[in-house]
């Protein structure tokens, strides 16, 4: 067990899954299942779990204190988990995430959640620039069609995102993110527990 690791779950909120204001997230059931498994594994290893919750403006699907703002009910969020509130794609900007990680002596972060090309990407890059070792779990983050004119089925993961975050070798994708390895859940389980 590595005592210097934390699991960070980003923006897994009702509003990104219900399809009322934005298209449903790609492969939503698989994503929820994989992240739930990560949470179970983290609890078994006594790894701190940090849920990042986006605070949208009035009318936004993740508007604060609305149903869409709540964490998805299929995720096991407990009173022991840490909650970070954010209002930008960067989970560190103007939040207490850095203070939480420092106070818990965290050096390594395992990141999962939504949205691959915005909040996940920004949080990974910022964590690296702050000196953290990063593991982005390749089957535990997702997105939807972000751009107007994007014609795709709800289950089709956008091809350019698939190429960028899954097929291009991590050393090419982000050379500076030398700790990124695109672990699957099994790889994270073994990485985190030192096996």
C-alpha cells in the first residue's frame, strides 16, 4: 500500500449523465462501473478519495444546489471522502485541492472522471506542473461531442479524443508527463498496491 497516493474523481455529477441539457456522456454505464471499481479498490487500500464537484453558473447543467450538481447516485460517496468545489476546468485553480494533497502528504494522484479534453486534461497538466506523479486511468474517463456539428451516437467515443488519449503513446502525447502510463483499472490496482 502506498500512503502517498490519492484517487481524484472529477465532475461525476448527475447533470453530465441525464442528457437533459447536454448529450449523455459516452459509454456512461461502463464509466460508472469502472470508477465504482476504482473507489472500491482505493477504500481497500486506505487511499484517500477526493471528489471534485463543478459549480456551474445559473442555468448550467451543473448549477450549484440543483439535482444536476449532485454526485451520480451510483458512486459511493461517503462522509470520509474529501470534496473539492471548483468553477473552472482546473481542479486546482481557486480550490483547496493543493492544501488537501499537501496535508495528506500526497505525491501521486490517480485521476478519473469527466470530461477528457477539458477538466481531466487540465487537471492532469496542472498536477504535473505542481510536481505530482500522475496516473490517468484510460478506461475511467470519458466525454461527449463537445463541438457543434459533432454528429455521433451517444456511445461513440469521439475519434480524435480516442487517438489523443488512448492510442498515441503517452511519451508522445505529453512528453513532460513522464509518469503518465494510461493504466487500465488492473494496472492501477497493481500500481497503487505496489504489486
